[in-house]
């Protein structure tokens, strides 16, 4: 193939160097007038932020799970247990779904008869069928207003 054939075949080919022994032709892969056929991937030379996953977990715990806690005791331990048991987004979604489903029946119980959130998470109670959360060990007592005020 002659240099003239190469130059006529490739639109952006150019002669880079000529000697007695050779002709060096430069053919750019991506000419200045054209754009690469792909966008180069974006990456950073910085290591990933170790706090990013922590922030995501804490946001989930505070926003999605803790508002459904029927007994707001020992938040620190509940967070630790949730971090261990809720290792994937699918498990976290199941935990929240179970908490929402069981919340009404637990709220019928007096506070001391509701399970701590940390215990509930440790024992994976979100897997319990909703009908099996049990009835209150101690029934809720309703008062007649006349008993409280003393009037009949």
C-alpha cells in the first residue's frame, strides 16, 4: 500500500515523518472534529468515604424504622442490632414492613409488656406472622369517667 493510498483512504491521516527508508503516517483514533464513541468513565483516585454507608444506614434507621418503634427505649442497642441483622436493603425493607404490621397490636399493650426494639430485631421477630404477635399479657384497663372524677 502506498502512502498516497493510505492518505486518501483515511480522512484524518497525515504524514508525520519522511526519511529515505520510510514514511510515517499518523492516523488519529479520535480526530479533533469527532467525539469518542463513548463517554469515558468517571472515577476518583480518592478512596471511598467509609462514612457514606454509615450515613445511609443511620438515615434508614432514623427515618424508616425508629418512628415505628412501639417502645422507644435503648435506641443505641436497637441501632447496633439493626446494623448487624439489617445487612442488606432487602432485609431492612422486611424489618420495616414487619414493624409497621405489628405496631398496632403492640400499641394495645401497656409499655412494660411491649418488647424492646433491640430484642425484637435480635430474634428476627419481623418474620412472625402478624396474627402471632400475641395478645397483651395484661389487658388494657379502661376506666369509667365517673371512677376517675368520683361523680356518679
